[in-house]
């Protein structure tokens, strides 16, 4: 700071100016510069238009306050009385038009660049659903769900909140740097919005629609974002985490992920031959329930009246027909928030969570459901459906 400034008041003004320019460097209050060429462009555009607005405000209010002060009544000022001055009207129409056009030209250029998804190196489909993201890499057979990883204890205030509270996930999206990545975005239920400020990407994901966006990241790093469209109860609990890596690291990750997926498939197949005891299934089921079901049906199984049914004491989870219970999880209930978990959980996981629901919170049915039961249910219903199709065709 310049110490030669005469009065403290000027000092304050100067400090404000200094912090104003550092403010544009990096600030919690300003837009981020981000880590892509587009985000830099968006940032520059934002600052340019902000400064134009400041200049306009300064000129307009300057003239206004000067005029009020200079031509005040106590000085004996008499108001001029004129109507329909064509000259003035032309001036106050033409000047704003020039300013607007001058702002629209760079803004349009940036917007057009943001929409241009051509010549991409890699395509990733992003699907939002209540309340998680699903990523599918085109041509790679790699796809996975990405869920909030913050523990319920932190959310409930029973544990110290971590550095990335509500901004951490189990499976981050992993992408290479310096490659043009095209995103195809859609939703399975309501409208969500995939937003990562560092990329200047914020796009609605709409059921039945596919929106496009793209990014090309300059620096390796971990970038975080959130769903930016109010999408229901756990809207604030579906963060986005992107790991941007050098090409080699990315390839290595991709190979590892493919192995992981293949292993999981092999394990799921093996699980069909295994008969587990209730003591084996309950802890697994409890964990899955906490991670995947409690957000709606609540940890105590009581649900939320009017929105999510209670599982504790529910007829579906306590009486005879276990397939009716399995159906809720495998098929979902169409038109409601109860989605199909057939592709989100393995047969063993579904078996565990069904067993858990049938024996927790005083549901004590003693029923034990095995992975093979889930598999049998899937095969049966599939067969019935194709039977129906063939009958309909006759
Ligand atoms: C996004 C919210 C949501 C999530 C997450 C969710 N459910 Fe549901 N679930 C519902 C809703 C809503 C219904 C009621 C559907 C209807 O109208 O029949 C329901 C119904 C059910 C029922 C039938 C209850 C009854 O008595 O009718 C069962 C069983 C069930 N869910 C199990 C699960 C399991 C297991 C999970 C986790 C793997 C889960 N749900 C996750 C919203 C959810
Ligand atoms: Cu959302």
C-alpha cells in the first residue's frame, strides 16, 4: 500500500481499489477463471460487461447528482420546460443501442463457441437421477454411478465436517486433459443440471431430451461442482467430482476400471451359487440401505408420510409374496420416485437389502433372500414379458 497517501479516507478508497483488482484475480465473491479456454473467455466477458456497467453507472449517476446539486432550488434555479426534443430522444436511443450491440458481439461469439461440440475426442453420457449421476464412456464399455460420499454422521452434525463436505463422491468422473470432451446430458426422472464452475459448463439434464456441452481442460486436478436445478429433497446431496489427468494416467485408470467392472461381473455370477446366512446378509443390506434407500425411506424405515412409504411394518416387506417386494426394487414403480435398481445394484446387493428390509425395525419375518432368487425373478419376469409380446403378435 502507498503510505504517502495524505488522509485516512483516501487510504480507504485506495485499499478498496487495490482489493478490487486483486478481487478479479481470485475471489470467493467473483466468478472463477476456471481451467479451460472457454471458462477464461466467460470470465473476461463477465468482467468486460461488469466494467461497462460500472462506467455507465458512474456517468449517469454523476450527471444526475451534479445536476441536482448544481441546479438546486435554494440557488434560485428555474426548471427548463421543453417537450419532444427530437435531438435528445435520438441520442438516448442511439447510444444504448450502440452499447448493447457492442456487448452482444463478444457474448454471441463465446456462446457459439460453447455450443460447438464438433470434432470431439471423447464422448461421455451424463444421466442425472434422484439423487446421483451416471457416467457412460462411449465406445469403452465403462459406465458407473457417482454418489455422495459424505457420511450421514457429518450431515447430522455428529461428526466434524470434512474439507469437501457435500462435495465428495464415491466414483468421480475421470477425464484426460487437453482433449475435447463432449458431454451428452439427460435425466431419468426430473430436471437436474450438471454444473462445474471451473469448466464454465452448466447444462440442464432433461428427461427425454439430450443436451450437449463440451470442455477441454488445461490443467490436471480435481474439480468439484453440484446439481444446479432444484430437483427434490436431496438436491443438495448430488455433487459432481471430476478428476482431470494426463493422457497416460487416464488410460491407466480406464484399463483399471474395465478390470474392476469385469471382476464385479464375475463376482456377481459367482454369488448366484452361494447361499448366505441371514447374519451375512443383514450387515450388507444395512449398508446398502443406508447408502441408497435411507435418503427417501429414512434410516429408521419410517419413510416420510405423503412422500415416501414406511418400510417398517409395510405389507410389502412383511407378508407372504416376496416377489412383490423384490419387484419394487428390481422394476421400480413407474411414475414415482421409486426407481429400478436392477442396473444399480448387483443381485447379491438386492438380495441383501430385501433381506434387511424384511428383518429390520421389527419386520422380523425371518425371510432370507439369496442372489439366486433375484436372478430367478429377473429371468422369470423377462420370460413373461417376452411371452406376452409373442402372444400379442399372434
Ligand atoms: C428417490 C426416493 C426413493 C429411493 C432412493 C428409494 N425408494 Fe423405495 N419407494 C419410493 C417411493 C416414492 C415409493 C412408493 C411407490 C408407490 O407409489 O408405490 C417406494 C416404495 C418402496 C417399496 C414398497 C413399499 C410399500 O409398502 O409399498 C419398497 C419395498 C421400497 N420402496 C424399497 C426400496 C429400496 C430397497 C430402496 C433402496 C435400494 C429404495 N426403496 C429406494 C422412493 C424411493
Ligand atoms: Cu439434481
